[in-house]
């Protein structure tokens, strides 16, 4: 009888130990799930919808009631541009709540934050050991100073953007053939595949290319480019030389003409003084004849 009681006590003790262990794991798992407090700027921006739909947000999106109150205030009292952006932010909140894969809660902290929405978000993140999701530059810097983790949508977008834009040039090693016979394929340092048009004869070489377009697919991103042909400059030195020779020949032919023309001009100039002297002599003779006639009378 005593053996049976001891066995029952041992079974009860083992079951109690198991329950305590399971509950401890559950509590630790709950502590590891940190809330993500969403800022007004993220809701107005709207890109949080695509990030949440992709499944990259694993925690709880906590939207403080003070943030919604700020959106409501802007939607009622701001100018037309801010009013439309604030209404778009409220639509984003409703869209997040309708997503089945996203956990969203409205954190009841009051409809207005007397100290300011940014200060309220910082206090909530400190109190509940949470994160702040924002694209506000100043709030991001203050959160880093306060040692609070920040999820910045702008940083995520910058890390996912194309390394090169259409129109940019670079040197690329062409390693293999493309899908079409005239194509060649190379890869950027981050692994992005680059398809170069009309470059199949350049495989195994490093060529200068220019990006013409990019393509983003579910399998990854790829870019298309074209070769940059190094055209030799056209030498135009021969043509001016020919023209110079012709001009020199023409000048040599014109030398006698110029000499004869100059001689004729000189003769005219030289003859002009002789004509004037003859004219003066004639006038002098006529005057003398008139004087003689008067004297004879």
C-alpha cells in the first residue's frame, strides 16, 4: 500500500513539473514577442501595406489611439493636401485590420497626446520594450539615442532598390550565353543577372555596357543592357591639306595676273603727273597768247 502511494506521489510530482515547464516556455515566448508601435508618417506613406502583406512583420502592429486621433485632427482641420493624406492614412489602418495574416491592435492610450505623438511613442516603446515603425527622420534619430529599435520603411526600400539605374555605365564581365542567340549574360557583385543585347561574340571578355531597363519579378531582379562601341574619331586632316594645295596652286597661277594688274596701276599712277604738267603748259601758252594780243593792240 505504501508503495502505491509513493508511486502516485511521484506521478503527481512529474506532472506538476511538466506543467510548470510548459507554462514557463509559454510565458518566455510571450515576452519575446515585442509590439511594434506605428507612427503617423508610416500610415500616411502607405508602403506598410506591401511590407505587411509580404509577411515580413512577425510581431503585433500596435497603432496607438493618439496616432489615430492625430490623423483625425489633420483630416478635419488641415489644408486640402494634408486632409487627403490623413484620410489615406485612416484607410491604411482599415486595410491593415482586414489582412488575415497581420496582427493589428488599437492601443488605447487616449485620443490625444498632450506631450506630442512622437514623445508618446518613445514612452510606449520604453515601457513595453517595443519597436517603433516610422519614416520620420527626427524621430528615428531620437529613438537611436534612446536605444530603441526602429523599423524604417525608407531604409528597407533603399536596400531593395536597383544598384544601377537605366542610363548608367559600367564594366561587366560576360560569362555565358543568354536565352536568345545574340545575348550574353553577366552578373553584378550582388548577384543580379544582367542580359546584354547583341553581345554573344564578347563572351569571356570584360566590356563597357549601358543599362537600358530593369525588371523585378517574384524570382528576383534582372537588368538589360547594351554594348558601348568605342568609335574611332574620323581623321579630317587630309581634306584640309588638299584644299591647301589647291589654294596654293591657284595662288601660283594668279601671281602673273596680280603682277600685271599692279604694273598697270603703277603706270596709271605714273602717267597722271605727266598729264597734269601738259595741261598746265597748255594753259600757260594760252595765257601768253592772250597777253601778246593785248600788247599788240
